[in-house]
């Protein structure tokens, strides 16, 4: 993506909620070269920050409540989480949790858009978000998969002020001319039980190697490595606990 640091309205963080935190640490450490940095505070609930060198790039956490799916969650930066609640509900979305303070790091909200895709908003205080983007092992793109693209576009442009490209094939989200994500319309190829969702893409040095490492680590390749015409080489993967994510070759432009 064309953003290289947390920007208001843009993606600022990715967080995995999983049933097996220790297994997830092993899997992603091998896949992305992350250094797991657990938060020792009891109130942190086992949250582990994934780092590349000193830069925080993502979080790994146990499931926080019954019925919560194993999934990667994408957070978008806001100036005021409480104001974001009002904007989300006014635009037809739903607030699922929060606003909630996380020590002195910031304040977050879990929400769902009108098409059912869950996302988070993050009001950074001492922690603005990821310290690295677009480099191997870090977040570099976010993608909304939905069955109601027009409704989703109305919602996100209203709540966050995003631009949305006019392409029917793959509209792209942007802020002030900087694209950071895209939108896929879910058709009959997607099983009915798969809900609308946000999919984070992490940069890797080699997509094909990442696919092999995923299967070697007990995960699944959902979409084989593919070179998008006039775009990046990508793959969609699933970790051993069931969380889906994408990878793309670092340096490839969308």
C-alpha cells in the first residue's frame, strides 16, 4: 500500500485472535520471521506483540469471549473512538464491543459494517499502530470481501472519508490519493456460510516459499500463488487454527 505509517482513517494494525496462542507463535515466527514479545501484565490476557527487529508489526491474542471466531482482525486509525461509534451506527453499522481503553496505549472499538464484515477502530495514544509497513513480514494491504459492494462503499466512504476506485473488477480504497486496500465481490464461488470479512495481506520476500512454509507448518493454501495481471504475486493462506490471511511479494505494486 502507499501508506507507510499509521494515518487517520487508514489501516494501522492487524491482530490475530486464536484458540492456540503458542502454536500461532511458532507458525508465524517460522513463516514471517517474527519475534514474539508477550505482554507480562495479567490484564493483557496473554496478548503477544509480534516484532521485526524492534518494530511492532501485529498482535497475537487468545480468544476473548465465547463464540468469537479464529480470525485476523484489521484496525483503522481514528482520532476519537467515541465519535467513531456514533459515525458507525449512523451509517448503518453495529458496535460489537467498546469503546475500551488498553492501558495508556489507546482506545478501541469492535464494529461491523452493514454487510457483516467485522473491523476495529483504534484511537492511538502512546501506541499509534504498526511501526513497519510494506516490508517482508509486515502488513501491506487490506481487502474487503463482501456480497454487497455498493452498500459497503457507501458505509466506508461515509465513516472514514475513503475514496473508492471506479473499477468494476477490483475497486481500491484510498486516503488522499494513497491506496491501501481493495474490495472483492463475493460470488457463488464463495460458500454461503463464509461471511463478509476483512483480509490482511502481509509482504513476503517470496510468495511461493511462503505457501510451502504454510503447508509444512500445518496450514492450508486456499489460493495458490498467482501473478495478478499488472499487479503483485499473491496467495491466500490459512493457519493451522483456521485464520485466513494473504501474502504478496514485497516490492510489487498494486
